[in-house]
């Protein structure tokens, strides 16, 4: 059994795996430090973190609810930082669940391994900025050349897979111009799904970003319309 541990669980979600009822598991820790992160409590270790959830506890829950839940989603933080992640997904698949991972794309080797084994039915990858090193580094707070190379490799990998692959960007006015988002879409040209998420200033890693006013719904729709030239399906997620 996997030695994987999780920081928390959302026992029921209707939005994290479209069309399915999912349990969402969260991992703690991330190799990025995006100032607009809405899961800051998972990025910065709290003084008194709640006890980690053991795999046995997770599997017991999933067995008990197998008639109600359809899917397991693992999010973070960044799940691929954990070597035990593939084995955890083997356990989920053995119980008959559909599976999804949310990732920043910095571990294409693990992603490819899991895809090759048939452990993933859905991959959602955050693309933080236009694929130019300085812009990406400015957006994620800390970035090595190796991480940047890996992000681009993950994008190339996911553009070729047969499972559902979604790219998404949280659109932050102080970091992204409208042209920046269109530039990302152009880089992702030919991908099936690109989701634009409206920035939420009420929950951020950097308190200063609480003063940033999000693009309006109309502006988000205008950006989405410009991106449709390059990608089959553009979705917007608003506050």
C-alpha cells in the first residue's frame, strides 16, 4: 500500500471533475510560490497543521462511498512532489474510480509514467504565464531553468494524450495583460480545453494581492473570445 499522506479531503464535489461526483484530496507543499494562490494554507506550513490523512483512512472512505462517488481528484499544493503518488493512484483505480490530477506541470516524468500506466483519466495543468522565462518566473515567485523546461515538456506531453487534458490560467490583472493570455492560448494552439479563471483577491498568498481588482466578467469574456482562434473550447470561471 502507498505511504502517501494527504493534508485534507473534500468529501464531495460536483465541480472538480465535470460530470462526475468526486472526492478531492489535497497535498501539502509546492515548488512554486504564486502570490495569487488560493490554497495558501497548503503552500505555507502552518504552526499547528491538522494531522495528515493516512492512505488506509482514505481507502476505507472510498470503499464505503463507492456507490455514490465516481471519481478521485488529487490537488495541492503540487501533488507530483510526492514519490508515492503513482502508487496511491493505483489504489484508487483498483477500487474502480475515475481519476484526475491538478498539477503545475513541473514533473513531466511522473506524469508520463502515470499516463502510460493508465492511472489518469483527466489532467488539469495550470499555465501560469506566457512561456517566456522572465514572465513565468515573475508570476510563480521562484523558478529554475529546469522547472521551466519541465513545464514546457508537460504542455507538449498533454497536447498529445488521449485522456482529457485541460490547461488553465488564473487571470491576474497586475500580472497578466489581455495580450498575455492570448499569447498563452497561441502557445497552446490545438489543445482541446483552456479555462480562464477569474482572480479572487479575497484569498491570496501575498496579502498585497488582496488589493488587486479582478478583470470584470465582460473583460473575461472578451479575452476568451480572442483565445477561441487558437483553442477548440474556452471556458471561463468567474467569482
